[in-house]
């Protein structure tokens, strides 16, 4: 009986020691910085919404569906700088920051503007690209859209969760239709379900190359927090600093502009 009690006690001590070692290992992992975690995993997981040419969009390469764009080229430069593989996860724009907060992705690049509201929940890199916000309309009614007041009382489309949606909601008496995908909103415009679509002007220019009956109106839409930056979960200053090094290097070498031209050409040449 005593021997049984001794064995049981010894087993219990071994089990306790095992749990303590496991807990110590978990604590060590939990104390690891995001940058160290990325390097240890050998992967940089990017969250994006690949329906926004030339920032990010789908093409078929060697028979495979592939996400490309100048945002993706910037992400690849970050991955190369860190010496890891880039893994791209495509999702709705409105789901990107929640995915970042839960650790599903390591960073977000999606033509995202660092608004004050977003800064409350995530950190941002330096701005890597500055663009104007414009309005896409049917070409046959383009003459009716001369200024921001032209949108009053109209049915306006904008990507859900974007600064364009915020701008649309400020238009007087407008009926705003928000959807996760920009290309779905383009179809809504084509089908007459909305009368105007607020997008970045360069994106609008890309889309008019694919949709001959659409045109970009000759005015800009004022927004807060314009410019595109990379979103990173709060508390990862070391990671943000490394990303900013890459951005500074790319801008100094004018490579962001080169990435843009390459993505623009690739999208324009698609069938």
C-alpha cells in the first residue's frame, strides 16, 4: 500500500514538472516579439483585399490564380528584408483589421489609409503612397458631375469599411450602398443600381480601361487620413521600425513608382 502511494506521488510530481516546463515554454513564446515570431516561423502572413487594381488583384499565372499588384510587391520587399517567405491571405476589406487584431495575419497592406479612428486599434507604418479620391460614373452622364455637390441625393457606392464609405456617408441626402468588394460595386454601377462609385482616382482610371462605358468625374472627394500605409498590431514598435526601413529604401530608390507602373501595365494587359 505504501509502495502504491509512493509511485502515485512520484507520478504526480513528474506530471507537475511536465506542466511547469510546458508553461515555461508557453511563457517564452508569449514573450517573443512579433518580429521574432515572424523570423522563427519563416513566414510573413499578409492580409489584403485583392479586388483593388493596381494595388492588389488576381491574375492567372502559369495556370494558377495569383494575387499581384504594387502593394504585393511592397509586401514582398518587406519579406525579403526579413529573410522570410511571403504568404498572402485574401479577405474582405472590412475583415482585415479584425484579422490583424486576432493574429490571423502579421500585417495588412490594402491601399489602407491611417485614419485617426483606425489608429486607436492598430499602428501604421509611414505613408508609402499618396492618392486622390475620385468618383466613377457612367460616361453618358459624365457632364452632370462637375463638383462634390453633384453627388447630393444620388445613389452612391463605396467599399465597406473604407474612407470612401465615410466620405459617401457625408454626402447630403445620398443613398449609400456599401459592399466588401469594389468590383461588385462596379457591377452595381454598370447595372444602374447605383449612380456613382467613390474610389481612388488611380483605381478609377484602371477600371475605365476595362469598362468603356465608365468615366472618372473631374473633381476630387475630400477625405481624412488619406495616403496608404501598412497596418500592424499595436505594441510592435520593432516590427514597425523594420517596415519603415523598407519603405524609406523603396521611396529613396523610386521603386514604389516602378512597382505601380508594373502593376498598372499588368492589369491593363489582362484579357
